[in-house]
């Protein structure tokens, strides 16, 4: 009787490499529970950046972290025997390491450990706004042009960017819309950054954001409170009523900027009169201005934006001019 053949030895476990990524926009130490579990169970935790913001918190939690940047082959060797190695990624990621592991796997001559990407913290919606604030801080401090700008000097750019935004909306260009929204947002952040330097009445972008949050919550009691509003008209009525109380206005004309384009100004005044239920006849006099005033009031009453309507007509006129010139043929 032949003796049974010995069983073939099982392959040695190849271990596991976990690339742990974190967001610099989230406070250090606020990691996901799976991330903390993986860190505590790891045999080795590595980080190439000795100033990484997570390191003090990891060490405070009793997790030893080695400040090292091993090559791909060394990292694979560290996983021998089924060990788990966690690499805390730097802000730039670990492209050299991941590329090296990919090349090593491509040779087919090395048993590769299990590779896992584990996001330890995620950006909340709006987190990129923090990047914008940081970039603006640096530009304000280091750029020869930006460091000398004032609210007054930037005012014209706010108007230009607002018009370009409106044009992108009317043209229906989504890419242009995204870009122009960014340009308008830049104006807000730029002015807020300048405002921080005021010697007597400084305020920051956080003050600006906090103010508008408070205003929105207060003016939407049907969302954040016990009030009810089932139609857009009811929402607008409450908004205007609340706004009048906030501003302590004695006239419906208060708060209407006289520097806006004429048609928009006329329509806004007509809207305030209609919403307030006032009976104020239009002034009757000779001249194109009074005729335009009447047209703007009529447009507003019919729910038409006279500025937008005139721009649409002007674009049609522009196209007719170009056609007459043979442009684009």
C-alpha cells in the first residue's frame, strides 16, 4: 500500500496595503469609523510627511506612525506573512508609490498584496469654498495688483461680472454659466477679504455668509418655522413683509437702487407699488422717457422683465445687422 502523498503547501498570505486618504478641508482627527478600525488593526502605519496634520491625532489615539516613504518593493515585502500596512497619503496623494505598485504588479513575478483605497474623510458640499478663501488670502498678501485694490476700485468689475452672468443665462451656455458664477463669487470673496483690513469696522467672509444664512432662515418661516406657504405669491408676500419690518422702511421706494438700468428701475418701482396695493398713476408728460416708463410698468404688470425683453430684441437686431453685412455666411 502506497503512502499518501503529502499535501501541497498552501501559498503564503500576501497581506494588504491600504492607502488612507483624508481631506485637508476637514478638521484633522475627524476620520470615519472604518478608517479608525483599519488603523488600529494595522501591523504598520506609514506616512511620508512628518508634518501631516493627522499625525498628532493618530499618535494621541495610540497608533504608532512611522515617518517613511518606502519604495513599492519594500512595501510589498512589509506585507509578507499576511501583514496589513496602512499608508497615510499626503495632500498630493502617493503617485510615485501607486505607479510603482502598478509597474510591479505588471511584471507578474511578484505575488502582490491586496490593494485598497480607503477614504478616511470626505468633503462636505461647499468645501471647495474654503480653498477659494485660502487662495484669496494668499493673492491679497502676495500679488502686487490685488494687494492694492479697494472696494471702490473693484466696484466696476462687480457690475461687469453680473452682466456677463446674465448673458450666460440668457444664452443658455452651461459652461459659460459655471465660469461666470465663479467670477461673481470671486467678487464676493475679494470684497470680504478687503473688508477684513478695515481699521474700525472689519468683517470677514464668514460674517457675510453668516448674515445671509440668518436672513434666509428668518425670511423662510414656512421652511424653518411654523408658518405655511403653498404658492410662490404667498412666499413673496411674506418675504416683502418681513423685509419691511427688518429695514423699518417708511416708503416702498426705499432700498430700490437708483443707479440700476432705467427699465429695471421703472419695473422695480412699479412692482413695489403693485405689491403694496397702492394706487399711484404714472406721471403723464411728453417725452420718450415717460413712454418708456409706461412700457416698463406694463411689462411688469404682465410678468415680463423689460430689461430681458429689450436685450432679446436687441440680440435679434444684432443678428439682423450681421446678416445684412454677410457676417458668418
